[in-house]
């Protein structure tokens, strides 16, 4: 199943499928996959049960009036359908997935084993507290690990993704400002290189965004920030800053201490976007930098599967100044070692972010990852992630064009200068990577870099895999410089579908199947 240029979902067989005229539509052992509606039959196996006799609806006229009309398929048909689809999907378990900022790293299978233990996997949020002591202990332990690694006094576990963690942090900051009678403080500084969720969150929480430009080293232009803060003076409207560190250019914000002091001196709070925490774990504690709130993407830094592979989880650590405003629920432990949940919203707490207690499956995977690595192993993983990125940088910088000089952190950023006058763009280069069996890197982000290509190898990749990847990238870069425009413009050649109009498909999706 895929989208064609009108954004309509169609069977790949209807698109130019690149099959060299087989009778079946299959290509060698690769099976053509039709839409499930075309394979299935409404009259075949039954999932639409006839209405039970004597049934009385209590839905006030909102009940289902006709059959659900899901296609009926036999068990092997349905299994094959989804297994085939899964094989069309690229995954970290298949190959290198260098998607910068997203941190696609290996999920050790030990995590899966732990997450499947019935005491963690089969608990219900409404079970009596006495029957879920182990699960609560796990959440308590996870909180301990996260607050220790960050040197922060508290963490809200419930946010269900990074962006949700940002919401948590910014709502907490707002609750503190309002409690102090500072409701006029609504200005939030956001660097222009920020992830889109940062300004979106600020606005969602009733703040307004004041954009900070970057300097030629890819970090915040301090002259601008200093003058903005000083200009506004005593009775200013500064609520805080939202800053990613390392930033989205893969660079450590070298002036972060001064930034933090400036914001605090203006009576504001420092929100750190912690999506790149995997470059710091065990080496730098955000609390030592003056951070007041930071979300941690368990699904990035602590290896729990995400994207097509699973949900997210964005625990948010909070400073002394903010911890009393944290959302409920959270786990506490009494002197006898008995765990319970604080559910009451007192007058300080900013409220509640989700119905129950968050993503239990992510908690167990993350704690399993943390405990199996240990303090030294986590530090090693961080160092290896940074080493791997710098290895790629060093191996490609003669042929491709690094966006900034010097070392990078856990991801390496190139611009499209090396493609200048070739007629080939970043997108063409990325599509050619698909033909080479690699998921493309992050493209055109961050926006401050022209034709950006952001590569994050993570620590999971061996030197063998990195060398293969580097060999491929070097080959493509040379081919581009040799002016082989046609092969780039027509890439991907080997993918079942070619270039889709992704914008149209996203803006005007036609998700209804019309027979
Ligand atoms: C991934 C990411 C986010 C958002 O996290 P989600 O879990 O996708 O909501 C925010 N900021 C940065 C820098 C990120 O890389």
C-alpha cells in the first residue's frame, strides 16, 4: 500500500511497479501486495456478527447502524498480507538507519524479555496498589536513574513523547510563573535551529516566541541574546528559553552556562530539549548547567523502539524551582518500602497529562537498558556515539561539505555545497541512498543550513557497518561530482514506488478506499 501523486492510497501493482512482466505481478520471491480490500471479501469469513437477540442499545441513537464492512480473509491470507507489508518497511533491524535527531539505535532484546514479564506486561492501571508493587518499584527506580543522570530533584514520568514532555515542562514553568504573580512573563526565546515542536509548544502554552539567530559556528549568537535580555531590563516579560543541547546542528552549545545565567537573572526558566541527551549521558548532567526542565526521549536515548516500532515516552526532569508544580500521578515509597501513587492535584501541581501512569512498556525497556549498561556502560555508549559520528565526519569531509568546522557531537551535519553546480540536490542524493539499501539521513533539517543532511550513526553501529556506509556515501559523492545527474534524478530505481508527492499526500490524504 502506498500513496500516489494524488495522495490516494492505491495498490502498488497499479503504479509503475518495476516488475518485468511476470504473470503474477510478483518479482522473483517478492510478492505483489494488493490492498486488503482487494484480497478480502465481505462475504467470506465473518467478523460482522449478527445482532444478538433481545439486544437493547443504550447508546441513545449512536449505535452502529450497518455492518462494519471489514474484509474477510483467511488466517494465512491476513498473516501474509501484514508480513509482506512489514518486509516493505525499512527498519533498524535490517540495516543502518542514520536518521539524525531521531536516534535510531539498536533495541537490545533483553529489553523485550523484561518488558514481556507478566508482572510488567499484564498489569492494569486500575489494579489495587498492593498487587502492582513490582511495577511501581520499577517506575520508582527508573525515576531514580533519570534524576541521578540529570542531577535534578524530580521527574514527571507520564509524558508520552518528547513533544508531550515539552508541554509538561512549559506548563510547569507557566504554573510557577503564575503562582509567583508573574503572569505577564510570556516571552520565550527559541533558537532558529530548534525542532519545530519547541515553538509549537511555547505557543500552545500561551507564550510567544522570540527567535534567536545562530552565529557562524552554529551556536546561539550571544551578542543578540545579551542585548535582548539587557534591553528588556528589570520589569521584563521573559518567561524563559527553549534550547536543545547538543543543538540540532550536532554541536554542544559552548556558552550554555552564560545562557542559563542570563535567563535566570531575567527571572526566566531554562527549558532544555533533551532529545539529544544520548550525547551527554554519563558525561554531563543537565542540572549542573542550570536546566530547569528537560524531557528525555526514552525512545531515543534509552533504546526503546519507536517510529513504526513502538510508542514514545518523554519523562521530564524538573529543577528545585519547578518540582512542586509537577503533574500527577507520581510514585512514592514509604519507610517500610511500600509504594503508592500520589494522584491528588494540590493547589501547586499543574495538573494531569494523561489518564493513567504513562507508557509502562517503555519504562521497563528503558530501565532494562539502564541497568544492563550500568553507569560505566552508559558513559561508554555516549562516547561511542560521539566517536562514530566523528569517524563519519572525518571520513567524508574531503568529498562532502561539513556545515561547520571542528568536531561534532553524536551527529554530523553536512550542507549541499559539495553538490554545487552538479544539478543534483539533497533530495536526489537521499533517493540514491535508497537504491544503495540505506534509509536516507535527515534532510533539510535544521533549516538554518542549506540543503542540510544530518547523519546520526549512534553507538550501535560497528566499524564494519560504518565503513560500508562511508564507502557508499563516498561512491555517491564521487558519482555526483562526475556529473551523473540522470542516475540521481531517476533514483530510486529499485524501490517499488518512485518519488511520491509527499506534501500533497500529507496535506490532502485520501484515506478512504472506494471500490
Ligand atoms: C524527536 C525530537 C523531539 C520530539 O520528540 P517526539 O518524541 O517525537 O515528540 C523534539 N526535539 C528534538 C530535537 C527531537 O529530535
